[in-house]
């Protein structure tokens, strides 16, 4: 059975759709941060943006070269081969898509939590936490080895589920978008923050996760849906030092040289 023309168009253009969504949202959020900053003071934008945006380019290249199939390609292969839970259940496509999205988000929550607990995984992930300030570009600051491991985990989850390809693509776009949003240096009205964090992770909720205090950065692991932290007991509502005065980053990586691209790439072995 051939895929509908719309689905085929989405699959063929998936890389460009993800790039367009990423680029447009990044520009909007960086502009919004200038108008409504949550934290004042120098952000060292030039040095940080150079390192953070260079990292996302390296990550994308590494995934395309080493795991070209990706999550969407895995979904197409699983569908063609009849693999996965949904192939056996044959539920309505919309229900399968919604369930796949939610389950994949839960997988990312547990992946993130385990990367804080397993020592060699933390050595990879701590590069993300070594940023001394937060803005939208912090949402793409991940070590390429961590990104490759994360992609393999997502591919395994997609294969086990037999997740619909459109749900996988929607999840990938949403994950990128919410990562940009929840790392943004963006001031939201208190009422808006409360309403949004009932469903998704907000900047104030995720900023706690980047505190220098260990008990705070070992909480609020969600990237997309905010339910997981409440459900599994890892939710911290507010930072003990306040959002505008809290210290962000890691105590052992605070020198300007630690923020340079090559030092960041070598940081897991430092």
C-alpha cells in the first residue's frame, strides 16, 4: 500500500522541515529574549553562540554520516517489515500517533534521568550543563556522542513500537522546538507559566535543572511534556536562590577557555 501523497511529501522533505522549524523558532526566541529577558546582565553572546551553534552543526553532520537511517527512517522500515507493537494491535492511526508521541517523550525523560545517574553518560551530558548562562542556543548544546546515543535509543523505541512515521517526525520537530523554548532567557507572566507548565516544560521550570546545586540539577528532567517529573517524583517548582540570582552551570567548568568549542568536545575526557 502506497503512502498518501501528503505523507510522502513530509517524509521526503523531513530534513528541510526540521531545519526550517528550528531556524524560524530560534530567530523568534532570540528576538523575544531581547524584549523580555528573565535574567539581566551580560550573556557573552558572541562566544557562547559560536560554540553552541557550531555544536549543533557538528551534531547534525555526525548523525547524517553515522546513522543516516535516523528515527524517521527506522519508522518507515518497521512499517514496511510489519515490526513493532502497533503492527500487531492495528489501532486507529490517530491513536497510534498520539500514543507514540507520548511514549517517545517518556523515553527521552528516562534517558535524560539515566544520563545524570550513569557516570560515563554524565561525562557526556555535563557539557550541556557547563553553559554559564541560558538562552535558546543552550537548547542545542549537546556533545555529538550523546546525540548519537540518543538517536540510537529513539530508533530502538520507534522499532519496538512500530511508531507511525508522521508521529516520529512530529515528535522530533516538537522536541527540538521545546528544547529551544525551555532554555530561553524568556520572562513569562506568572499566570502563563503556571498554565503552560501544566502541560509543557517552561523556561522557569527547566532553568532549575541548570542550577549549580546538585539537588536542583538532578530534577526537572522533562524536555517536552511536564508530566513526567511530577509522576516520577523529580519535580522542583522553583530554585532556592531565585531565578534572577541563581548560579547556572557547573562549578568545575567556569573559565572562559572551558567554553571554547574544542575544549567542549574534549570535556568528557577532561
